[in-house]
């Protein structure tokens, strides 16, 4: 549905006084979506973004974390968040308080409309973040873009080639090669890259464990098939320690131990990044595994 925006000058010419505008705002029948621009109805973050783009030059599109939020690759936008936009070369950088401009020499291409807001394509958004952000954030966004079906591994590989010579492209190229759309949330992506950085092979996401009859009894966040070792990130949805203990008990009842599997838990929280954006690798002990006749396959 198209938004209706009114500039202060137009309202003034139509006979709407400053006092009347204040009254509309107080009653939440009108919203100030940006400086001198108003819309009917209560405050709405997306409406504010659409109004903002009426003030931006042609060719400017939403990018980086702002676009990632609209694609569902990052947390939703908050009112106090800066708005990241990509400005093509030769276009005047807008000077608006909440807007962070990023000049780009790379052609943006046709924008993708999300909720009526022009955004960089999802593969461009993911690679831009992978070049600029810390590894944990970069791999989480790449995994999420694949998991949501917004892009493909081939598209990401092609996109990162376009960024050749730019700062951070080596890190982005490595992360694109490690991206896996089977990861279902950022914590699983974080844990996987921490294990890789600890010197171990990449664990397999969403590893299914079968019982002696071939019936699937559990799905693990991450695991190693041959070693029959699973890894789980504690705290993603557990509300209390009692709930966590009950979850672990159910996993035992499912037959993991009987099937010769070990389950390692990475306790919450994932370590915060070190100065400079690095993080502590995680090297789980894979020697404590069983020798059951069946299991993953």
C-alpha cells in the first residue's frame, strides 16, 4: 500500500497551522517521519524509511545492516539505529543526521524493493557485510541469506569476485566458501566458525541421529558423522536451568548414548570479540565418543 506524505510547506499552503500539526501529532493521527515530512497515522519505522527516501537523491539505496534487517538477516531496525545507504559514485552525498552514507565505486545494479524501500540485492548486502564486519557476524549473515533462499552459493561466489581489490575481500571470499545454508540461526553459525578457527574441520549442520531400526530420533545443531560427536549451543531458547536439564534428559532418553554418541555443549554466552574484532576459537574434544553400531548416516 502506498504511503501518503505531506511536506510542511504543502500543509502550510493548504491552511494547516503549526498548532494544528502539533495537535495531530499529540493525538497520534499524524506522524513526523522526517524533518518537514509528515504522514497520517501513528509512528511506523518502515513508513519513516519510505519517507526518508523521498529526500534522498536518485540511485541511493539501503545497504549494509539496514538492508540486512529488511531482508531478515539481522535484528529488526530500531528507531535510534543509523540508516546505512549506498551512494553511487558521482551522486551527491546527502547530509541528513540519521543517515550514514557509504560511497561505492561498484555498480549497485537494479535495486530490490523490500516493503517499498530500495535495497541493494541480497548477495551484495551479504558480501558487503562480510567484507566489513567481524567474522562471526559475516558468516551469520551469509548463512542466513542462503538459509532464507535469498541467494545461492553461486551468486555469492560471483558477487565476491566483483569486489576484487577492495578492503576485506579476502576475508569475505573465505567466508563465502565456508557459508552453509543449513545453519538455522546465528548462534549455530558462530559456533561453527569458532570450531573451524580452532583448527578442526567444519562440522556438519543439522546432523540427524538414527536408532537401531533406522528411525530418526534426534537432530543435532552440529556434528561429526564418523566420530559420532554432536555439538549444541546452550541457551538459544532455554528459559531456565531446569528447562535445560530437562532438554538434556530427553536427548539421553532418545538413545544418543545407547547409540554410541557423545553430545558436547558449548555453554552460553559465546565469547565477546577481542579488541580489533577477533574472537576466541573453540576446539571441542572429539576423543570422547562412543562405538555404537549405528547412528548418523
